[in-house]
C-alpha cells in the first residue's frame, strides 16, 4: 500500500498510530480507535460514505481548516481514522484521506 500511494517518511509513533508523508503538501496519520464508533468522530461537516465493504464517515476540518478525516468502521464500537493535513487545500486533504482509507480498507476485519 505504501508503494502504491507513494507514501514516504513512514513512522510508527505508537501501537495505535502511524504517520506518513502523502505528497510534498500533505501528510497522513492513521489511528486505531478501539473504543470509538464512527458516530463519535468530531469536526466540521460530516458525510457518511462507503469505503469498500465498510461504513465510513468523511469529516471536514477535524483538527485544522485544511485537514480532513475518513473514519472507517471496524465494529459498531471501533474504527480507524485516516486524517490528512495539507498546506494546500481542504479538497486535497479530503482526496488524500479518501485514497489512503480506500487502500487500507481491504486489510481491515470484515
């Protein structure tokens, strides 16, 4: 997956989180949330979306005005958050988060 998306500077920061550079203007974080549902994701505008066979929610501006998160349901009470922050645009952040979520989704339990 990292090669497919050209992710660089991949760093596992804990047993629940890893970080990577998506492009020269966007970074990605992936965080396991073993006790939070997708309905508990916070931020600005939230839209339910499908990601593969999993339910997901796209959340605009969860941390900054140029960040976007796709939170993918693993179980009713657990999720994986893929957040992108950019120094370019919100649209770029949402595109990056969605592409990484789509690449990660087949690896998640069904």
